[in-house]
């Protein structure tokens, strides 16, 4: 008899909460992985081969940073504009 993990249901509230958190964490990691891949591709298309430091920065970034950079690429003229600190991202926004 084979057990199907999809059929397994945690019996306690505690186990259900842990299961939900693990599922959310896995989903977030997958989402971040996809955004990283898309951002790296867009950066390379827009600015050419990426310096190793930029590649490392993208690979180590959290999802919220990746989303900010993904938005900035639409108007950035340079890599530096994509990665500038939030306080100076749009000098005209005060």
C-alpha cells in the first residue's frame, strides 16, 4: 500500500498551522526564484552582460527588493539607477 502525501491531513491545529507556514514559505521561495530569473534576464537584455556583483545582489535579494528593482528597470537608463537606494530612487518624489 502506497501512501499519498496529498491525502495526509494533520490532525491537530498545531500541525495544520505548521503545514500552512511551510507551504507559504515554499511558495514565497518559488516566487522569488521566478522574479530573480526574470529580473536577471531583463537586466541583461537592457544593459548587457551583468557584472558578478549585480548577479550576486540579485541572487541574494529578498522578494520585496526584487519587486522594486523590477519596477525600476522600466525607466532606468543605467544599472546604477535600478539599484540606487530607495531614498534617492525618484528625486522628484518629495
